[in-house]
């Protein structure tokens, strides 16, 4: 970059905190730092024109977790760990709603449903049998029974006749959410620069030298909030995970309302603006989907279309309007990583596909790593 004196002085000098990633985590981190250090100079760097990971690419589920997902988590985590993670989701979502307001994020609490394929009868029976146990476990968090059995009143096909309903599940408009968050950040006097990719960083005694694809500069502290892209900055515990999505054109008299999980949560869909948004299918080819390339594959898109036609909208004529993908950050454990990397570098990553629910909280925790 051919920078002038004015550009160097205004944007790239005396930076207290440089944050990599302008998604939910990065922007919440910036806001919390500004509240704690009002006179600080904060610069947020974003690789994309818009937040280029999952913050504006996701399905907009509040994501407390489906029954089969929670039971699966209990196989690899202790009950205390699973409960803490669900508490984090609830606390993070409440923080997001409080910070931005339900109207500004298009928040609706239509509830969530888990569907089970005809082949998954044993899984359905197992989930059904464990509902009392799960509701008891979650009572301290929600104060009421979370899950119940409901009839399928939506006209779905090729599934078990009963669904499991989560009365607290919600949905939101992630475009409106990020717009409101960006407005709040800019109003606070925090600078955001887009289309800049951080390639590497080196630490000196009192600062961090940051090398990007455009220029090099220094900051007192570096905070990494790139989630699915953080492996490129040396955080090995995070693997990228691509999620592919499609959305229909508006459908007349669409009666489907809520968030829905199918096939152990590998597929998910919801209503938005009289349309059906449908995503998932990573389980068809885990290796290929372990990528930071933002693209779609024929294998997964065909499966999404097939399930949409045979299961979700079997009696409805519709057209596909758009397709896209986003990059999540996952790992062996579901707990996010919020830690000190070195004296002047910290990270808040591995949100495990739960960024909408926990991103605000992880951003706050990341900012609190700075003393």
C-alpha cells in the first residue's frame, strides 16, 4: 500500500488493540475493550468485504442444542461440562439480545423441532426415553421443562410421526444483527478495515508486529477472533468446517415456522421471509468440507435439494433462489478456546457452529484477557 502521512498517522499508528476478525466475537470484543479503556485506539481487521467466516453466513439459529446432540455430547463430555456449555449458549444469547435489542436482530421464539428419519426409529425411541432425564438436568438453567413430544403438523414426509419440541429455541436475522453490531462499533469510534488478511505476526518486547497482505504495522496487543480461519495463524486446535446452505424464493401460504434439525442435526432448516432456508450435509464428505474455501459442492447441494423436495416441502412447488457457504471453527472439544498465546497475543476461537449463541460471550471473555 502506498500510504500517505495522514493515513499512517490516523489508521496505523499508536494502536493499542488490533483485533483480527469482524464477526460477532471480534466486534463484541472491541466494544468491551472500548468500555474498559475509553481512550484506547482499537483497529479491527477483516479479510472479507463483509465478515467472511460464519457471522453473516449462518442459518440464524439460537442453538441451545437438540436432544440427540446433547445426548451425543454426554458421551464425550461430563454432565457438568455439557450443562456449562448450554448455560454459555443461553447467557451469550441473552447478552446479544440485551446489547442489540430483539427488534434490531429480528429475534423470534417460535421454538425448535427435531425430526427423525424413518431409519432412525431406535434413535428416536432412545431420545424419547431420555427426555425426563434431560429436562431434569436442564431445569436449573431454564426453570421449566425444555423438551416435549409433539405431532408433526407441518406435513413433512419420510420421518417419524412424532417430533421433539424445544420451547425455548429461537431464530434471528443475522444480516440485521451484524448491521446493528457494526453500527454500534462504529458509533463507539472503533475503526474497521475490510479486505485485509493477516498473514503472520511476530512479538517484540512491548508490541506485536502484524504482517498483512497489504502492509505491516505494530500494535500493543493482538486479539485473534477469526474462528474457522485461526489455524492459518498457528492455532492448531481449530479445524475449519464449511457449512453449505440454500434458500427458496418466497412461498405462498408457508405455514412452517420454527427451527428444525434432521438426521442428528446434520441437516437444519427454518422459515425466513416466507422462504425456507436449508443447510447442512457436512457428514456426506467431512474431509472435503474441512476447508476455508467458500464454495458449494454438487454432492451436498443435490442432497439438500433432494431432502427439501422429499421431506420438507413434498406437496409444495418452490424455486431455489440462492446458495452460499460459511466457515465454522470446530475441534475435538466443543468448549471455545479463550486463552493467552503469548505475552501480548490472545485468542477467542473454536465456536463449534454455535457463534450466534456464544459469540457475544466469547468476545467479552476475550476482552477480559487484557489487563
